[in-house]
């Protein structure tokens, strides 16, 4: 799923940096937490359907990566010097992002292993606990960003 997210992220990041697509940063900042709470809600609703949830989450990660890629577009435009190769800059940025995501996922997997195997928390309860917390935080973030619509 991390790689699916990076593929989507890389595509829109490249299209944004090349100025092929451009979206209002206020919309992107609102949509990013929306993608997070949709994923968390999906985890909660499909908590007992392991295979189905994984397939859906893969496609969600790919699609939501498209939105998240637009979030970094302005920052990377500034970081890339006019004479710097856009392709090499994007490649380096995306490799760094992928490595960072894999590192964070590895830490989460270690904590998950500890909670499931040592502390004997049920998989269902662990998913529900994490997804509920992420859902609540993401909804709060989305609501805070709604002010641009008013």
C-alpha cells in the first residue's frame, strides 16, 4: 500500500511541478484529512473482512496518493532550482518519501506486533482503536480547514 500511495503521489507531484495540473492549496489541505478519515472509516467498517479491506485499501492508497501529491507540489517547486533537473529532483524526493514511509510503517508494525503478540490485544480491537483515533483526528483537521469555503 505504501508503494501504491507513492505511485499516486509521484504522478500528481510530477504533473503539478511541470505545471500541467494545479489545484488550490486550500482545497488540497482540506482533501488530505478527508482521505485519511475515509481510510480510517473503511478500516472500521470492514474490520472483519480482512481480504476485502486490504484490496480496497490498496486502491484507496493509490487514489489518495494523487491528492497528497498535490500537497507537496508548491514546496517542491520552490526547492527545485531553475537549472536543476526536474526529473532527478522528483526522483530524489520520491525515493526519500518512500524510505520515510517504509520506516514509519516498520515502526507501526513493531508496535502492532507487541500489542497483538505480547500484550495479547485482539487484532479487531487494535484496528478499531487505531482507526477510531485516526478518524477523530482527521475529521477535526478537515473541519478546521472548512473555513475557506465560508
